[in-house]
């Protein structure tokens, strides 16, 4: 997910295979798309602006994406994989305590948004106005995050007992709250630092679990 300076790809006999060059191009375009959408908004961002930000031609953009909606969906998928892996690794590193594992995953999500704000702005705010396919992808990914949270809770209950989400809607409610809190922070700077949301999210999560059937 990180936007970083990209080294020039060697040419001539030292050039890497075509597949490697294409992957590098795609990565630069996705990083540039996050920057452009965060700065200009999805509606004002364009293939031309993304290409220019990446130091490429517009023709190169269209070799990788049919349009900017396809680009933002690819960006969303890439970020999803990154964040899910980070959350999984953080939870595993936290040990067996159920609450510690859940909050480690939340912390990894907030850390990713704090570290890569262009991606956070694009994927939590701009995605909403990016068309029906993007909206459908956003819904499906929120559902996937909720499923991961529900699965983690189920595994914790099986290991150590404790409260279980009453239904899949409960875990989705927690994920929805997290997404909206993070979105508001990116749009309005409330609170002034996204990591300050961690205790709020903890209270939301434990509040939902406290209402689970005994």
C-alpha cells in the first residue's frame, strides 16, 4: 500500500521480464490513483491525472484499467489484502487472549490508515461515489471484514469461553462503526489522530458483546 519513490526500470539487456515491468507499472498507477483521488476526489480525478502523477502516458493507464472505476476497485482489492494480512499477523502475535487479539487486529487497521492516509481517504471516503460496482465491492469487503471478526470471536469462545456475537449482524455493526469512525476522522480530523479511536472501538465492541445471550 505504501506510496514510495519508484526506481527506474532498467532497459536493454538488463531489463526485467515483461511481467515484472507490467506489475511495477500497475503498482505505480495504483499508488498514483490513491494520491489523486485523495487530493482531488474521485469525481475530479482522471486517468490523465493518474498517469501524469505516475510519470506515464494515458495509453499506459488504459493498458491496465478500462476506466477509473476499474482502477479504484483494483486499489480497493489490493488494500483489502494488505490490511487483512496485517490484522491477522497482529492478532496472532497478541497470543490467545480474546480481547487482546481483537484489539490487536483493530490496532493494525488503524495503523495502516495512519501510515497510508491517501489510501485510507480513497478507500473509506471516495469509494462511496465511485459507481455501483465500487459500492458493491465496498459492501462485500465490509462483509468479509465482519466475517473475519465473527470467526475470530467464535474461535476465542471455543478456546476460552466468553461472550459470542449474537448474530453475523452484530459483527457487521462493529465493522460498520469502525469504518464510519475512520471515515469521519479522515474527512474532519475528529479526533485529531486516528489512533485515538482505538478506545472508542474497544467500547463499541465490548458493548455489543456484553449484550450477547448468556
